[in-house]
């Protein structure tokens, strides 16, 4: 009996100290322009990809919460190459916290009878691609929890990209590496530094602590200004603005000086900022 209790306690302790970051992904696949025969071969791909994402513990950490994502896959063409059928697709993935990526050059072989699994040796252009974007999304998510918490995951994504460049399926990977380097570049560092403050400010605002939220929002503005000063057209900053301009406008409502700066930095969303000027 004592052995049983000890074993149960050990299991509970392991469960409490080893938690996984969970992806909750919903996939939409478009292929209606293909022949009926080709459509039939892709019927199960949606559920396979969802299970691949949702049924796996991606990282072990203290932050156990679901990261909700949407994926859209557009299958453009199917080509026969040697013994494989190659599917050329466009891929879009976005998360609720504002991480989003569009990839127009994804090519992979696929057999309906094949399963998607996380245990693999040589490079797999289908599952390694999914791994790459899982780590990209989760890295951005972890950056919201603390300064540069996502760095180990960006490194994992880079490891996959480097492996891809040594394979026979190199198409699109140089662009993916370029995208990753832009996010992790020193010029983008000030924005990554203030991401935790931004999401904490949103939490405080939601709970009615408006002054404290504003103080953190000012810190976010400082990070934005640092990026703008060295690279006004920074791609990751543009992604941040596209995802969060409404929230920025609310955080700085009535703070006309900051709103004017946002109009200058993010003219695409000027109307949202102007509505908050008092």
C-alpha cells in the first residue's frame, strides 16, 4: 500500500512539473478545382494535420494553456515527379495572439495511406514544414510571457530550416530562413523586449486598472519607437500593427501625443487611432 501511494504521488508530481504547451488548430483545405480523383486522395489530409498539431505536446514549460490557431491550405497543382506526386500549395497560419505567416511555396509529396508522425529521421517536406511553423507560432507566443522566452523555439525552427536546405526539397526554405532572421534580428529586438508588457497592459486594462495599463503601454511605445528609428518598414513591426492596432488605439485613448505618433508610425490604420483622439 505504501509503495502504491508513493508511486501515485510521484506520478502527480511529474504531471504538475512537466506540462506541455498545447496547440489547438483548425484546418481548412481548398482543392475543389482539382479532379475528383485527386480530391478523393486529399479527403483525410485535414483531419491528419489537425491531429498532428493538436495531439502533440510541443514544449514543456510552466505555461499550460491552449494556443488557438487557424490554418488555411490552398492546393494549387499536383505534379508527378519520378515515383512521387508533388502537391504545390499556399499555406496561411495565424494565432489569436497575432502571430501569422503566409507561405506561398510549400511543396510536398503525399500518399493517402501514409500517416503523419513526429518520429522521423530524414527530412520530411510535409511534417517538418508543419513543425517549422508550429515552433514559429509558439516562439512568438512564448515571447508574450517573458523577454525572449521564444528564442529556443526560434532556434528549433532554424534547425529545421537548415536541415531542409540540405535535402532535395529546398524550395521556399531560403525565404523561410529570411523571415525567421528578420524576426530575430537585432533591429526587431526592442519590439520583442516589450511584448510581455503589451499583453500585461491588455490584461490590466481589461480588469479596469487603466493607469497601470497606460504606464506599461508607454513602455511598449518606446520599443516601437526604437524599431522605427532604425527600420521604419520592419516587417515584424508591420505584423504587430496589423494584429494589434485596435488594442493600441484603446490603450492610448485620449493620449493624443501617443496617438499622433501611432498615426505617423502606422498610417495604414490611422483612422482607428484618430477615433481615440479627444
